[in-house]
C-alpha cells in the first residue's frame, strides 16, 4: 500500500563517483514509497558529476547542492542534513553514493516506524555487499562493545549504525544536532548514532535491505592497508577518542584493548612500514586527547 502522508528526504553525499551516484539515484526513483525527495550533496566533485546527472536536476527529480569543497563524509552529511531540515521533511534517509536501495527499502522503514509508533531514535537497514553477503563494514553494533550477529531477525535493538541507509526523524536531528564535521571521515556515523542511542532505543530493520557497492567487503584495517593510504587512519584513531571517552571508564578500557589489538595485528602482519603504522596510531591518539569538537545544531 502506498503511503504519502510523511515526507522523506534521502540525503546522499557524493565525491567523484558519478556512475555509482547515477545508479543510486535511479534506484531511489523506483521506490514503492512515493513521498520521497532526493538531496544530492556534492563535495565539489572534479569528475563532471553535475554534468553527468544534469538531466535529473533539469527535470527536478533531485535537489542538487554543491558544498563548495571536499568536506569528507562527515562534513558532507553535516551540510546535507542541515539542508534537509531547512526543507521541512518529516524524515531523513541517510546514505552514501554507492548505496543502492531496493524497491521496498523505504516502505519497510516506514512500516517499522508505524509499528513502533515513532518511539525510537533511528532505524538502520540490512546492508548487503555486491555478492549478497552481509557487508562487513556496515554491521551495526548491538551494544557499545558487541556487534550484531543475527542479521535476519527483524526490529532488533542496536546501539550504533553506519550512514548506509539510516532512517531518522527530523525532530531527532533537532534534539541531538548534526554529525561532527571536523571528523572529516570515519567514526562520524558511530558517534552520531551512539549520541542518540544513549537516550532512545534504536532498531535494526532486517526487512529493509540495501546493497552497498563498495570496492571490497572488508572494514578499515591499518595492518593491511596499502602504504599510500595510511595517512587517512589518523582520522580514525583521533575521532575514536571522542567516541570512547564519552563512555567513561568502560570506554577508556575498551579503547585501550582496541589499540593493543590493532598494534599486535600490525606486528604480526606481513606488510612493510610497521613502525610507521604504529606511529600513526600513537600520534592520532595524542592528537585526540586534545580534540574536543563542538556539536552543531540545526537552529545555529
């Protein structure tokens, strides 16, 4: 049954991935749920993204915004969610530009919202990879320290989820603020969703499914990453400090155990530049000790 009462805006952040973005847009346009608008936040792509998707802009099938610079995923979602709030939607549907929704993905989220009578902080879809296995980088956390393992039971309570098909009420954005733009990449989704789940119950909706067309089905791992991409991990470990220290003593203990585990993996790996990899972790943690970014709110 088609529902048109609640206005949803899909917020997509993109940067130099025009072919995948076009596929993502086409999938969104084929949703069973009709009251959906699409907001594209382009982080100043240099690959001709705007020209490639111009027909959607011209036909008013999407709302296009250029952020003016590469703000990273964190900055892009901060920008996009603020814009969506200004447009006056009931819900925001957050996703990356390589997230391909299925025809009933949004419909299942709306059904879950109705079953829960709106009593939740956020909803997260089931994320598959290109081969229809679970996408490892988008597995939600059931609690702060445990991962979700049952991917088929519907409406399970979770603590953290990724920005790959995250469904959230605009009133929650107003209450809790926006993703931290200074993170640039990594941890922005964990920190944002954990900010919410500390107060409200949040749920994994297994009946709502998307496909994440990432290049590989692995999570970020400094012990196996290629040398030319190692510097990016400074963001991960620095940003993690913000997330973990908010959990108090438990957070500090879990962070220490996490760092020890990652350093041991580096030592045992067959990759080169092991000292450089460990140095990145140590320097990032040192920087993170003095890293206290402010949360921005949509009314600011």
